């Protein structure tokens, strides 16, 4: 005859059912929904979470505003510009050119004591809501633009003169052509 041995129950048996904890309900309030519980693989009993609401609430609480207000000082004038955090200094220059009348290439933007490149992003440079930026005119860029405008103006003038002479030659060619037909 063979002896049968009984197996001892395991020291730890994972729970397979969901547990509910009785919530205390105040008089006159609707009964609260019992939280659901789950057993983690390590054996810890924890309250179930809804990942959609938790991450959305956390993101809304932590996320900075989509647009920021930048204070720009230009001489005695001060301007407040609203733009996206991910904008570049070049986009800020375009918005400032509408208000100041300065061409974006003639502007220098100084933030935290450094001149910033037009391609640099505001958020990477550390510009936050209500940050202060100083706008100065770049005299060298202004001089370059004036020289370029003079050069293009002289080229346009020469092109107009050439087209005027060409028009005169075409008229004379038409007259010569008519006279040849008549003779």
C-alpha cells in the first residue's frame, strides 16, 4: 500500500478576486462608488487607476501655457508680444517689425545679455512667460541694406533704359519692314 502525502498550502497565494473597501458615506450624500483593487505581480494589493484621467489631469496641471507674453524694450517704447513657446527669434522679429517699422534684418534681439540668432528657439534659449528682451537697431545691417537698395535701384534703372532702347529698335524695325514691302 502506498502512502499518500498531502501537499501543504503555499505560504502565499495570490488573490484572484477583486476586493472592495467600504467607503464612509456622509448623511445626505449619494453613495460613493467603491474603488476597485488589483493585485500586482509582486503580490501588492493596490487601488486600480484609470490611466486616461490620471495622465490628462497631471499633464494639465504641469503643462505650461501654449502662448507666452514677451516684453520687448525698444528705446523708450515697450511692446508686449504674444507668441508660441516654440517660436524662433526670427518670428519675434517679424512681429516686432509690424509694430516698430524696422526691417527684421536691421534688428538685434538681446536676451540675458546675449544677442540671439534668428533661428534660435525661444524655449531653448530660456524665454518664459513675461520675459524681457531688448531690441536694438543694427547699424551695420542698415548700411548693408541701404547699399543693396542703391545697387538694385541702379540695376533696375539700367534695365528700364535697355527695355526703352529695345522698344525703340523694335519700332524702327517695324518701319523698315513696312518700307521694304512697299518698295
